C-alpha cells in the first residue's frame, strides 16, 4: 500500500509539471499565432498533417502527444481517494 501511495505522489507531481508545461506551450503558441503574418500561418498550415488541421477545425488544438500516440486512448485523470 505504501508503494502505491508513493507512486501516486510521483504521478501527481508529473501531472502538475506536465500541466504547467502545457500551459506555457499554449501561451507561446498563442503569442506566435498573434505575431505571425497571414502568409506565415498559411505556409505553416500547408505543412501540417491533415489530422492536425481537422483537430484544429473542430475547436481543439492537437498536442504533440496526440501526434506521436494517436492510436492510443487518451489518458484519464487520476482521482485521489484518500
């Protein structure tokens, strides 16, 4: 039981770090989109795979994890029960 609790704490810390990193990358992405010219955006979008473009059109930006692990199911958040 102790080992499980320790693993949960490690995973919670990793999740916290990943959430922070994701937030930072989203802010950077937003800034870059704001600063990029329409020509630069068009050139960039023409180089993206079709699956990324369709995800953006549906309102959700695809993350790098979605590109590399597209065939795997999404990770469900952990709920700590005590």
